[in-house]
């Protein structure tokens, strides 16, 4: 935001002066509420009224130094601009203690300790016995000066003098005591509701806790605290819509609450896949708070990946890797993003780096599987793929999917013995999964082990009766292996029932019907195969048509 120094202009009329005092009073009230409750809407209201007061009557010094303090706190102006605004207040009212105290405060922040000390001493001289605040702030300034510049004996003496006298004078500093009392009363009210609410939560009385927090938000106006707690309760109850709504209300009160942004981002990312853009916005807000930005970029990368936004996902993962180049998880995700974008060499490089870092053998074996697939499917480098899969199995000998992938490589090379062994090793690890039986069934059939292939496919169907491919393949074994068209047709029809768009199952059902001399049924199945094949392109259409025509040849 562009910086502005608000300077006095011309004379004002009595009407504007009266309006300015009204705005100033409203600003003071909002400012006081902000100091007590730390709610962002009070801060914004205070700034708006102070700005109005300056516009209506540019001769009121209080508007300048208080506005400078709030605008600096929000990051709207620099320390230099804040000092200039406070100096404007001093020029308007040279005897105003607060104007000098605020000027000294900002000079202290700018590490101009000598100038700050002069302003604080001016404030002390003006306020005399009511100088507790400038004395304590001066003590703090001297202590900071000692820490920065290795102060001398006079600095140490000055620190203790102003600290002790400032502490003693607090007893008759009425504005400070008044604010202290209001803060204590407000804190006690929040403490009371918090304590009772936590008691309810501890004993699983969550509805009672939620009702109490609703009442507390209304009574204390600390929406940020209590809506945050209501969000946590809703999350425990798996009421994710309510959790999101509560966290948003907390952020409406204070959009600078980093923890609530993190909670909202996590809930949106985990439970609301349709609200990806909102989750992205939350993580981007978190970038304003956290110095450790790498994990945030990592989460953003996954969200962009879910949107199929390849460019932004790569960019986010790359930023995470740039900040933490030796993080294996970031390298793995970046490799995956590169592979989705078909930047395969970059993907291979980062997969290799993730494997070299090897944070965990089981995890790294999964990365080996991804890298091996790239070698095989993209580069056509079977040897590298096999070597990578074998390296993964050394890391984790219980990786079921890696044995299946190794079997698929051997199967593609038509090395049937090695494929069968790999699939059998997988089955021995996980005998309750149908995929191993389906794959070994094909390899056994190709290797002329018909009986063993039948056993494997019957087991695959038993484990997963909803798998149309297993039914179709089992039908092929009966039709082409055992010449049992009747048994085969039952499996083909089951495959069609499970997947009415399964072109190959219609074709096979037609072949079985033809062998059984069910001409009309065969014609129907062939015609369905032709119609579906226009979409799937699984088969040679001319072959199907020839078979269909032959049904009616004399």
C-alpha cells in the first residue's frame, strides 16, 4: 500500500471541528476495544475514524500519532513515515507528552536511540509525576541500546533509574491503571468461559461446550477465541461444514490469526475437494505468516495437482525444493509433477534424488516403482526398469505392488518363467488380493499351464466377484482351452452384466454362442461388439464383421 503523510491544511470551521471531535472520540473507543480484545475489525474502525478526524481537523495532534501507530502495526506505512507523522503531532502541540512519547517509540524502533532518548525525556519533563509510561519505555529503549551497542556504565545506571521510578509512578498513573483494570476485567471474563468450556470438553459434553462458547462470543465480543474453539469441537464431531463456518467467523474478527488459517486450509484440503481454490487461498495467506514456507509450497503443489494445473504444481513443488533441496518428499512430488507434464528427464532426476536421500526403506521402494515405470514405459529401458524394481525389493522385500510391476516387465518381454515367479512371490505376500491371481493366470495360460491358469482365475473371481476382466479371461480359458463353450458363455455374460460397455466380452460371448450354434445370439453379440468398438477401438472391426457375415453363409 502506498504510504501517506497526513499534513495539516488551512483553517477549519466550527462544524468540521465538531465532527472531527466526534470522529476522534469514536476512534478512541475503537482503539481502546482493539487494545483490550485485539480484534481486527476494531483496528480497522479506529483507523477509519482517525483518518476522518485528520481530514476534518488537521490541527488535532492525537490523530497523527495514534494513526501512525495503528497504520504501522498493519504494515501500511514504514517506521520513517510513522516518525514523520509523530513529528507533525509534536509541531502542532509541542507540549503534548504523548506526541513526544510516540515519536521516541518509533525512533527506538529505527535504532536511533539518542533521538529517542531526547523525546522520552521531553515527555517525562512535561508529565512530571504522571510519567510512568515514558519512563518505562525509556528504560526499555536504554536496555535495547545496551544489547545493540554494548552500553556503558551510564546506560546501565539510566536503565535501572528509569525502570524503578517508572514502576513506582504507575500507582498514580490513572490512564494506565484504568486500561489495566479494563484488561483484567476482560481477561477474567474470557478466562471464566474458557475454563468452564474446557471442563465440558474434557468430559465429552461437547453440545454444552458449544452453546457456552456461542454465549461467550456474544457476551465478551471475543469472536476469534470462541469461534475457533467451536470450530475445533465441530471438527471432533466430524461436522466439517460447521467447522469451516466457525473458522471463517474467527478470521472475520482477526484475519491475522495464523493458526486458524492453518486449520481452515487443512479442513478444506482434506474434506472439501470441490473447494480447492479456497484451500489454495488459505495456504497463500499462510505464506504471509511463516518463515518456513517450504511445507506450504508443498501443500499448494498437491492442490494444484488436484486441479490438474501442471504448471503451478511444478512451480510450487520447485519452490519447496529450492528452500529444502535435500527433502526427499519434496523431490518425489516434484518428480511426479514433472512426469504428469511429460517432462520425463526432469522427473527421473528428482526420483533418483529422492531415492538417494532414502528417508525410509518402505517409502523409497515405492519411489523405485515410480522410477522403474518411467524407465520402462517412457524410455523403453527394460534393464534399468528391472534394476530399479529389484533395488526397491531389496529395500522392502514385502512390497506387493513392486513384485507385480516386476512381473509385468517380464511379461512384456515374454519371459514367462520369470513373470510367473514374480507374480507368485506377490501372491505369497498378499494371498487375499485378486490382482496377483489374475496376472499369474495370464502368464500360466501363455505358458501352456492350463489347469494352473484355471485355478488362478477361479481364485481371482472368488476374491473379487465384481471384476469383469477376471470373468472374461476365465471364460477364454474354458472356451479356447477346454473347448467348453457353455461354461465359457456364463463367464462372458457375467462380465457383460458387470460392465455393459465391455467390447471384448461381447466378442467372446459371440464366439461361444457361435460354437454352440446359437446363431441369433452370436449375431447380436457380434453387432454389439461392432457398435462398442467404434468407441473403444479394442478390436479389428473387419474381423468382427467377417465373423458376423459367416454366421449366415450357406
